[in-house]
């Protein structure tokens, strides 16, 4: 078995609940933060796909705050992939884990978000987002561990 774990169907793999640990590093200032929480991938219903809801606590510069976000993971083309959208329907990125690894880019105003998705096994995957722009120089590393 190689370094990555191939996933033939992204939506089937992600369905369920995951424990989340995220580190956030600001490379410009040296500040670091941490998010801990849970991500649920629940069926969207008509048309398929998954509703991604994440909730937990984000600690930045010693201050803990509740944090949450919602995304939509829709069936992609080709089958087995996902079309990831923000909660309001705007496109975020595609996701194809057929090789167990995927790179996605998301331009946001003057910033570029580049995400690397890697799957280790049936119960562990990781994202590393590198954010570069005039006012941002960040690395966000998130580890997901399947619950249950």
C-alpha cells in the first residue's frame, strides 16, 4: 500500500461524523491558533450530496471562541468526485480522491487558497490550505478522525 489511500467515491467516504483538529499559522506574524470540534457530513436529500457542518472552539491569541461553518458537497462529474460549494451555493472547489490525494485552488478576491487533501486510511484524512495574498500568509492544517 502506498502513502495515500485511494477513495473511489468521495461522498460515500466522507458520510458520517469526524473529530476535527486544526492548526492555523500566520507565517507573517508567527501567531498560531487551534480549532477543535466535530464535522458532520449528513445526506442533503433531493439530488444527493452531503451537508457539511463543522462546529467547535477556535483559540486565537489565547482567546477561545465558538466557531462553525457549513459547506455543501454535491455529486461531481465524473461520478465519485464532489463539487464543493459554500452554504450560499457559490463554488468553492472540486474534490477527487481517486488517488488518495488532490490539490484544489480557490481564488478569493486578491488571495489564493490552495488546498491539498490526503487520505491515510478508512478513518483518517487531512487538508492543508495555504493562503497567500496581500494581507494573508497562512497555513491551515486539519486532521479528521472518523467517530465511532
